[in-house]
């Protein structure tokens, strides 16, 4: 489910336009903030950062804008990497609009929880609440919609979730409220959006974008495609876990 088989960035963007758009927004805002002058960078940061005090004063857009702002390079890369890894299957399963609702909805729930539970002076930014919302949706699948997720993917997502939650409490500078309530938000949203959906297949996505005349009916074609994912599945857990742990140790949410 989390195996990427796109042949280029262009193909990935064609298959998953919403995930691509969110990642591009993350990177553009980070680049503007850090490289286009101190004043414009400060203006973006000051206008969009999550601030419980300013939300209390009526600046409610700050329940949304922190989802797209990040502190440093490792912060934006890790959250964007997580979205690229865990977002495509959900975008394909849910469709564009329900995926936007799920991602932003979980992020907003995380920021609302931060507002009500955090101190009035608390400042925060980052997409981690929304990313944990994706984990919540997958956890709901594992618990109640097993037909939508294979056993290998279930094991991967639950172990990564356990590691991520553990890191939430072990590392300093983490918005614990966003992680916990982003996950809860995704779990609560899941039954509202997981109706009339079918399981994700990267091969179906590729076929749906191919012209009929371009398909070559090699009798060994599908056997080869089955063997490749099987080989990857044997090692995918360690690959994903290793990358996530390394990035997690070096970055902040």
C-alpha cells in the first residue's frame, strides 16, 4: 500500500495532485520564509503561526495556517516525506475532496485542541497534526475496515504509529496536543469518509492513466509485477522505519 512505483515526479503529481499540492505549498512557504528576505519571511511567519493568544483575540485563520508552515529544513522535509509516503493511498481511495477534508480536518482538530489545552502564550506550527490524522484513518481501517488494508500494510502503519507516538513524549519541543488529537481527529473522521471506497492498488492507478493502445499484453507481465512488490514487502518495514526514525531524531514536528 505504501510502495511507490511512479516512474517520475511528473507521474506522481498526475496520480496524486492533492498530496503534491500540499507538499509544494509546504516547500514554497518554507523557501519564501528562509530565502526571500527577512521582512517577507517574518511577515509570513507572524501572519500564519499558531498563537493561542492571537486566536483568543479572534484571528481564527491561525487554526489552519500553521498546517503549512514549518520551522527548519528537517521539519518541512520530514512532514512532507510523511505526506508523500502515507497520503497517496488515501487520496486515491477517498478522492480529492474527501482527502482534503480529512487532512485539513484532522489538522484543524489538532490546532483547536492545542488552543484549548495549551497555555495562552503557546506558539506552534507544522503539519504533524494533519499527518497524525492520516495515521488515525489507517488505524480505523486496521480496526474496523480490514478489507481496505492488507496485513503487511497494517503491521507497518501500527508499528510506525507506535514509534511516532513514543517519540511524541520522548522528544522536547513537540506539540503533544497536535499529535494526540490529530490522530483522534483522523480516527473520528474516518467512518464519515470511508464509505463507498475500495482498496488502493498502485497498479490500477498506473493502468487507469495508460491509453489502451499502449498496453502490451505480455503473458509474464503480471507475474513480474507481483514478484517485485513481494520482494519489496519483505524489506519495506525496515526501510520505512529506519528512514522515519532517522528523520524523527534529527527534526522537530
